[in-house]
C-alpha cells in the first residue's frame, strides 16, 4: 500500500535539534540523503574523492574555504563542492544548511578525526521523497 505523500517542513525539522555540526537526515532521494545541519565555527579541511557535495544555506551565512579561494553563501544560495576538492566550511554565526550527498557519505570525508559523525534521523526513519502522481 503506498504511503500518503507528506511534505518535509524544513523549519519544523530544524527546530527539533540544537547540536552543531550534526547532520540530520530528513529524506532519501534515490541513492542520496537530504540532510539538515546547524553550523557555527570552523569545521575541518576535508574532501570527498567519490562525490560532489551540495550546500544550500537556509539561514545565517556560510563560508566554504577552498584552496582556490572562499565561497560565501547567504540564505537561499547554494554551492556544489566538486568531488575531490578540499574544503573547510566556516560559519561565524549559527547557520542552518541543507546538504545533498550519496547515502553513507561521511561528514569529514577522508580527513576522519573527532568531528566525524554519521548522519542521524530525527524521528527514527527518513522520509522518502517520491514524485507526485501524474494527473
């Protein structure tokens, strides 16, 4: 029996947690995870050799440091870090972001270390994003 389509309310999901640098999975899309995170301060320099990484700023301001120069994102802006490119996210103020990455992508990529955390779900299971029925 098909599930009833239910939208994911990003503001409501963001209100459910306060921990920083912890990715919270809110939906699955094919072989990708849609994740929310709250950031403040500086993360670690890292790369993802197997995948690109999409950052979309919901609130606050995010600087993505790249060896080639910084990318600054305001709310409503997104940037895709290409696979294999070393980067370091920095948020001077608390910033809420949405990430799109393949299932199982580690937040610290190849860097590892104490900030490595697997994505968690907010309510025990991520919502499946499915297309609306045609009609």
